[in-house]
């Protein structure tokens, strides 16, 4: 064999060794896999349609899943990786600046707090390891005070499933 052919073969073996040592590309995370419609329905007391996932083209933006609750309610789950400088305190401060009245929820993940975007919606923000999880829940006919414990119960279930 020629010297060029030996060098090409050696280079191919080296490239294959490098590629096989690289981690496989992660398949996109589906937040709809975290809760079933039946689990959500058991907590909110209204029929829940299967979730519709939306995986962002940029993995740093996260992925979300939207369920229909009752006739016109909704439950959205967003899961995204925390970026450099994003901490529970920083994110909470941003919502406080927007006058969304963050309220801590103890014992859920590494940190958690509620915000109130209005219109009867409840948002619950939780942090688990390097993940940021955001719920937005609107249950037809219920006020925020009744919806918060529901969101808390669902979030406890979700953070127990996130590694």
C-alpha cells in the first residue's frame, strides 16, 4: 500500500475513535412525558386532554407541553436548562420587578415560588438541579387561591421525576 493510503486509513481510524468517544446527541426532552392527563385530572378535578409538546429548535429555550383543562382552561409545563447567571433569586427578582408578587413555596425542588400573571392564572416556578420548570395553570371557575395547591401538588410530582 502507498504511504498516502496508510495515512488515510490511520486518519479514518482516529476520526472513528474520536466520534465513538463523543456523547450521543441527546434526543429532545418531551415535557409531556412528566405527567399524564389522568394525573392532572385527578388533581384539578376537570377533564384534561393529552398534552401537545413544543420542542424549541434551540435547546437552551427549553421545551413545553400544553394541556387543555375542562372546556377552556390550560396547563402549560416549560422545562429548560438554567443558563449561566440564572438562579432562583435572579429569576424571582425579575418577576418582582414586573410586580407579579412572587410567593415562596417551601419543600419543592431546590427552590420554588408562585407568581400571579392575572386573569385567574397561576404560575409556579421551580428549580431542580440544573433545570428550571415553569407551570402556568388556569382552571375554569377557580380562583388563584384554589389553584395554587393544585399546582404545588403537580410540581412536587414533576420534580420527583426530574434527575
